[in-house]
């Protein structure tokens, strides 16, 4: 079969055709158009055309080289067109059906697992099975091509249940959640979503639970509390999840906290499972608890707990046991959750050593409760620290407790932490920043100006009078110390651009300039043209980015974190994470 590109308008209109001809965007544009195929293909004609393209390609390349340094747009456009047509023709004539099934299977896997989104991955799998009988047979024979399932299609979930059936005996990664309605101009933000009912969750579980020994990842996100309870009850007694590595249950909607009447006082009424889960490494519970005493939690690498009332939380003693049983804990996230408060001195709590903990997130809790949480752990190697939604009181004592605890922090994120503007809190802030000399990136939102100004302070002004001064040779002036000397990236939102401009100007004046500053597109109302000009004048690069973009600095820091533990960058990440995250 053969076909040649008949529409090159995008390439002809390009200002740089030599850079455009091989772009993915141009190829996607071409593939969206109907393609007329000729059967059977004239192989002699195809090979002749390929030789003609090759000869003309070399001729044009020689002509371009002979006129350098001049540039001819006509030459560039003709050469780009020849290269583009030749590539398309080579693609159409590639004898893919002559490849063995094993090679085609590998190609299919690369296509599916390189998908950017869950919807794209689903379409790729379905479309591959529609091309021809050979493609369909190869695709259906590969169980791992179908073993990542997101219940995103409408009830009764025919497509998702078909994927589970096709997964056969392969390990299965599953996500179940209520369906978000498609965005429409006439639909308000408060429009009701179609929630999964008890009967519907039972229908899904009827198909899923017979394969419980194959479940590797299970993520459930539902609003209906009764549906959540039915899921937990049936899953807990379905059988042993022998290979399960990741278990997440998120209850969205009201009430915000798990009701205390549905708790025993030491957690929820149900364990995750009545059977052991020996390979469980990732546990995330949002808006519901488990019975902490009935289920052994050991060897976890990620613990993520959110939105739990006092009675739903584990006791202080049980929490210490859980941490002690997870010596390889890598990430800990506690948002309106943690060990139950007990009326005792914090110094009487024996901290658990967590040498592998690298990522810590604390949010939505009182200052005293946050102090109580930190008293339970000794984690000197944390490299990423996040403090979010700490409001309603003065959190100055928390800064004092954190000072000197996390000297290896590379990424610091603070969103809305309330601090009274007092001399004591200014000193606490300066000394806290001074205790994090390796900080490289600072992400912040809705923070007081004086807190940010602390990054420009001279730490010597806040040291005790009896502290020894550094002795310098006679006649030499002591070098002015700068807080966080490795800090070279800021990421801000819901923050005045004037406050950010003052920081980047000040850091540049101190000889420790900020290289990159990032803000979200939603932050535009807080930005003024004059202040943007000031920011751009004092940083190497200022970028307005989307909410989902991971910055280059964050990417490098996460790689440093993985390397610090001798882990592969893909640690804890499955191919299905493009739609399980």
C-alpha cells in the first residue's frame, strides 16, 4: 500500500521549515486527515519514488551548503518538503506485518505506555485492535496491554470490564472514581456529578474481587460514603491481596472529616483486609480511617493520611509502632490527620528514627498538633518539606521546633502559614532559614512580606550576644553571610509581585541571585507590568506556567532524592501512573 502527503500547508507557511518538517505536531496534523490507500501497492513505483527523493535531497543539501552563510527560504522549503514526503512514504512502506509477533508486541507496548494521558492510552489500545486481524490478535494476546484500567467510561462500564477480562492473569492496576461531567458553557461549577451508587460499586466489585490476588494498584475516589463503606467491607473479606503494592481510598465531599460516630475511638471499624498484604508499600486514606489495631502496617514507603477526626486517628503509641515498623519510609503526608493528642510533655515522647524519610508534608492542623507530630519522629535526611494551610493561630513555635532539624532540605513549599509579626518570630524565621543551607527551591503562596524579607537578613543580627564571632585576619572584613546560599529558584502564586520583586532584587544585590522565578497563570491578578519588569531584570528567566508543569529544578531535586537512597528514578512508579496519580 502507498500514500503520499497531499497537504503541506503547515510546512509551506512555516517560518522555519527545516525545523518543522520532522515535528510531531505536523505529523499529527497529517494523520488526522483521511488517507487514501492503494492495494496492491506497486513496489517498483514506490522504490523509484524513494530513490528520486533521496537524489533530490542530496542535491538540495549541497546547494544549501554552497551558499552559506546565506539562507534561501525557497531552498529550505523545498528540502523540507522532500524530507517530509520521503519520511511519510518510508512509514507507509515499512513491512510491519512481516515482523514477528514478539516485536510487534513491544511496539504496541511502547505506543500505549508513552501515552500522555489516560484517555490517550485507552484510545491507543482500542485503535490498535481495530487496524487489522493480525494487529487485533497480537494486541489481545498481550495481557499486560490491558492491565491498567480506569473506570472512566459510563455505567455499566463495559469498556473497563472488558479490559479487566483481557488482562487475564496479569497483575492489574485499577482506578475507580465518580465520573466528572464534560465541561460545557451551560454547566455551572456546582452542577451535580453522577455519583457511583452502592448498587453500582457492587457491580464493579463483582467483576474485580475474583481477581483480588492479581491486584497490584487500587485507587478508589468516591463521594458516596455508603458506597465507600460497602467497598471497604467487601474488599476486606474478599481474599488475600498477595501482590498489592499500592492502596488508596479517597472520600470526597461532605462531611469534611470522617464522622466520629463511625469510629471506634482508635480508628475506623474495618481493616483494609482481613488477610495480610505482604507487598503493600503505599497507603493513602483520605476522609476515612481504618482500624489501626486490627491490621499490621509494616514496610510502607509512602503513608498519606488526610481528613480524620480525633477518634479516627491512631493512638500515639500505635503511631509510633507503625513508624517503627516502616524503617524504609520514604514519604509521609499528614493533612488534618496524625496520632491522637495526649496530654503529656513533648519531651516524654520517644521519637522514631526514620533515616530514609525524604519527603514530608504537614497541613491543616493546629500548631500544638503539628508539634506533637514532629515529636514522634527523628528524620534528619528530609530533602523536600511542605507546610500547607496552617492558619488560625501563631505558628512561630513550630518554626522554632523545626530549626536545625532538617539541614538537608532542597525543596521547601509553604502555603498560607500564619505568623504574628513579632521580633521573636522574625528571629525564628531568620534562624530557620539559616538552618537550611542547602535549600535550592522555595515555593510559597499567601505568605506575609516580613517572612519573605527574612531571606535578605544578616543572620549575625539575630545571634545571641554571647555567641562567638568568627575571627578574621587583621585588616580584613568578615564576609557578610547570606541565608540559603544555594537558593536559585522561586515559585510563587497568590502573592504580590512587588514582594517577589523586592526579594529577587535583594538576592541579586547580595551576590546570590535567583536564576529562575515561576508563577502560575492564575496569579495574573496579583502581577503588575512594572513589577514584572523588575522581576525580569533581576532573574535569568521568569516563566508563567500551568498548574501541572513540574519545573526543571523540582525534577533535578527529585532525582537527587532518589539517588540519595540508591534508587532508580522510577522508584514507586508504575507505567499506569499516568492515570493513577
